[in-house]
């Protein structure tokens, strides 16, 4: 005869939850990071003192040792049984293509400690997002370069060419600016947003025009006309960077305005 106690016990017993296998069977491509493309590159396939291969299992709460064995379903040593067949994992010309049926190798690579450090998996969606961001950055840089005034353009190209920038015509300058923005859009945008670079270029031009002078030891700026000292360069600083910062002070602003008039 079934009692209330038995009924309660029966209700309390739950059927163990079976986790649904959501693994997607497909070819997965892996590549070495850092634009490395050696003829062959082998990653460790078993745990050792030199190359510890462990993966933290959140469900179990501890680290589990990894091992790639071609004759085992699991990549965890504690789930592998009997004799294991080991195989080298080799990237050729920086690439490793793993067929859909080699699920254990794909799972091993997914949990491998070097994943994201030495190698990564090609993801068309992520690659598309990265390419889109790169194109956006390039367009932003080119648009800014196209609209940029000639003084700022000269300041930025001077970073690349040095004093040779003064030999360029305005058309050549704009061309080189657009090419620079296309080749290195991130650097170009950083320089374009740095107001010190314009002031630095201003100081260099003033020196080239012999309006101001820099002492032989690169420690002092002075008026070229009378030799009067303008400022001392702090120790271990680039003199023109120091001058750019000085132009932002009250005293430096007056000198800046005076030099500006002499340019005209």
C-alpha cells in the first residue's frame, strides 16, 4: 500500500538532466597569430611541466588535464580509457585546417591554453567586423586628410619626412597626406588630434626661417635677431616638443603671436 510518505519521496526524486549536445559539426580553420607563417609549427598536444595543458571546468570546480589522442572521444585525461594514440598538431605555413569529423581535435584546440595567444580560429563574422572597422577608420582618415588645411598637413607630413617637407608643393603635400592617411589611418588620426604637433611644426618652421635659433647643445631657444633667450629646454626633452608646450603659456603665447607676424 502506497503511503503519503512514499508519494512525497517519489515526487522528490528528479530525473537527471541530460545536457543537449550543441556542438556544430563543420570544418574549422586555425591560424598562427602575429602574421607568423613558418613552414611548420607544432603546438603541444599533452600536458607536461614545460607546457602545462589544463582547462578549468566551471561545473566541477577544478582544473582538468588535457591530452589530444586520436583514438579517444574525450580531450580530458580523466575520461580517456585504455591505450592512447598520440599525434602531433602541426600548423603548415601558419594554417591548420581541421575536418568536421575530427571533433576531438577541434575541442582540444578550443580549450588549449595557447588559443588566443599563439593561434586563433578563423571566424568569418569576426573577420568581417574587423575589416569593416578598418575600412571605416581608413575612410575617416581620408576624409579628414582631404579637408585638412595646409599648415596642419605640413605638420603631420613632417613627422614622416622631416625638413624635406618644405620642398613639396601644396599639391604634393596633399597627395602625400592622403597616401599617409590611407597607409596608416590610425597613426594619422592620432596625429591629427594632437594639437602639439602643429605647435611643434610652428617652432621648427620658425627655426628654419631663422626667426628663432636653437643653441648648439639643444638646450636654449633664442631670438635670432638679437640673441635674447626665449626659453630653456628641460633636461632629456625634445627641444621642439618643449617649445610647443611652452607656446601654451602666457609668455609663450606672446612669442608665438610675434613669430606669426614675422611669417606674414
